[in-house]
C-alpha cells in the first residue's frame, strides 16, 4: 500500500508527532495539515473545533489518506468521537488514547497532566485514565504559557525554568510518578521537566507512543506501506511566518510548505 | 452629542485603551469589539487583517458610533489607511500616531520599540518617527512572549523578569532614552520595564496619549459628549474563557460581554 497517512493539528505542534512517525515508520508517507489560519484551537468553542476538524479530515481523505492522526490534544479531546462517527471506514488515531493505555495500566501511578486550557477543561485524560483504572491518582493543570515559551524559542532559559517552577512546583504535583505532556508542543520541554522532577517522575514521550499505536493499527488493517521511500506534504490553511520559523524546530528537519484553502465558512 | 465611540482590537489588549478613554473622557460612551474568534492578529496576513478590520468598522458604524479607535497596533499598522479611505466621513484614530507625535519631537531621543512580530515587521513606528524626525535613533524588537506573559497573569514574576531581560538586555537597547510599548498588552508591564531601565528611559503610556488625542479630535469635530453619564458595551466575535478571565485585568473593572457574529466569510 502506498497511500499516505493524514496528520493534522491547529498549527506546528503536531509536527512532533509527524517527526515520531517519520522516525518509527520510515516507510510511511504522510500529508500534514496545520490549520494556522485558526490557530490556536485552545480557546475556540467545541463546535468550532469539530467543524474545522471535520473539514480537514475530508481534505485529507480527498488526498487518498489511509488513516488519520489527530495530532492535537484539543481536537483529540473535542472532535475525535465526532470524526470516528462520520468516517467509520478509515482508522482514526488520537494522541490521547495511546498515552492513557501506557500510563493507566500501572497500578501505583500518581499521574500529573499538563496541557492547554481547553484540553484541561475537557478533562479527557482524567476521564479516560479513570475508566481504565478507577484508583489512579490524577492531578491536572493548564499551562498555556508553556506553549508560547516553546513556540518563541525560550526552551532551556530562565523563562522556561520560571514557568515550569510556577506551574509544576505546587503541592498537587509534588508526589507524581508520571507526567503526561498533554500538548504536542511539550515534548520540546521534556528534558527540562524531567530535570525539574530530578528523576522522580517518568515524563511520557507521547509522540513515540502515538507512532507505535499507529503502526499497530495499520498492521491490523493490513495498511502498512510496502514502499521503501516516503513522501511528505505539509499544508497550512494560511502561510504564516510563525509556522515557517518554528516548523524546523518541531519537525527536526527542513520542510516545504504548501497553502491550502478549505471550503467551509471560516476557512 | 450622545453617540458612542467605537473601539476595536483582536482581543483584550485594546481594553487598556478603553480604560484610558473611560478615565480621561468620563462622559463618553463606547462600544468595544474584541475579535476573539480571530485573535491574535499578529501572525495573520495583511489582507486578512484589513478584511476583519473593515467588517468590524462597519459594525461599529451601524451602532451609530461617531468615531473609531483602532486599539490594536497590528491593525493600526496594516489597516488604518484602508479604513480612512473607505470611511472618510468619520474620525478614525489609531494607536500609533499619538505616540509618534509625543516621542518624535524630542531631539535627542534614542527610541526603543517593542511590539508583536507583525507590528515590528510593518516597521510602522520607525517609518512614522523618521518622517517626523529623520535624525532619530530607533531600535526595535519583536517581543511576542510578553503578550502571553501578560494574558496568563505572569506580570511581576521571575518569568516576566527573565523575558524582559532576554528581550531588552541587549546592546541595541542599552542607551535608549524612550521606550514605546507598541502593543496594547504592554501597559501592564510598564512598571517592570521602567524598573529594568532603572529610570534611565521614559516608558511611554500609549493608552493615555491615545485618549488625549481622541479628545482633541472629538473637540475639533464638535463631537464631544454633553452627557454626564456614559454607557459601555463590550462585544466579542466569540465568547472565550480567555477574554472573560483577563478582561477585568486589562480594563480595571468588571465588564459584561455580548457575543456578535459579523457577516463576512471568516466571521
């Protein structure tokens, strides 16, 4: 099978997931869509996020994609069920379930979750973790400033250190054994957050878990690529300086952007 | 005259201007429009920002507004001329010109400007300052993280201190005598930035200058209110938690939000 995987996010964050897919599924091609025109999704309404996600999914399917990866925690929380219902014939992967499966099975876990305000408000991680393991201790915090800190290149500075301390140096996080980075920007802060906890907590690598989960799903559906070369396409709903500037930092390699206007009102 | 003033911004920032208008023109009513659905404008294209600004201006005129204040530096830079051309019969004020008039006349000024990336890229302050005073020494920097620091309530913390130091503790700003806060969020950082410069630089209070300029324009046009009571209406294109949460911090008083959908594609 030579059909690409469709990956989407509100912006650049999902490129950390795309990078993990490139690393762990090197034979798979993909089409990435960053909805830069409407980024960030974090403060949009549920309905708006569902509409944008639906329109992007239709676009990716029109590009002959064989599976869809929702590489955005906010859209995973608010649009996943809606998309699965609308598109029962294509595997759709979100970034929450693989992490929940990995973390939720460990009996003595005390789990800390940091995410955007919208993902935190959706309570998606806590709900899914508790469904798997009702005894799990879960603490969650919205840490929106960390998103901008990553996008603006303030990783490994006094600024990131100060924000991590302010957000994570609070009582409810003091005894966590696992930290879930519930935003696709946060893998870039993984080492700093690990250092902050001084080795006492596992900081979960979500993109890697998502890539492995995707591999299993493709295997199960007989959709794994038989090719030895992969092609990547990167579409954005609006070409922005921000995307061009930060894409390399998130993806770990140069990328060539294409602009794509979708049809719905709002695009 | 009892007609309101129309004020708009991409979000909450313009409320610092609204607050100054309330303080210095207490008899004036206003209608505020925060385009939260498309916030932030900083990374949008020029054309997109002009279209949004035009649609908002039409809405404010439909609300019987007697003057328009573009309380957003990005829209002031990219949409002001376009709006003036389209609406020659109504006074339109931007947030750049009053500051340029105040700063540009001082002969020995070395001016530092901090702003969003879009405003910095437009080079609007430097261009207008140089037109007024070709010998002026001007240094500018985009400081986008400061916007989020203010919105997320990290004013007066290690985080704001670290970011101010990283952005302003550089050679080109070392000998500035005046600092222009070229973003309507930054008045909330005014004291910290004054402290950073240890009294060596005047940090200009833009909202106050804009309010005084507006007063002069209304006087000139015979449009000053004769009422003793003022009414305020606050519209947003999408009700967001972010706006509700931070509005009070920017405006300095409680406000009641109304949602308003405009007609253009994209609203």
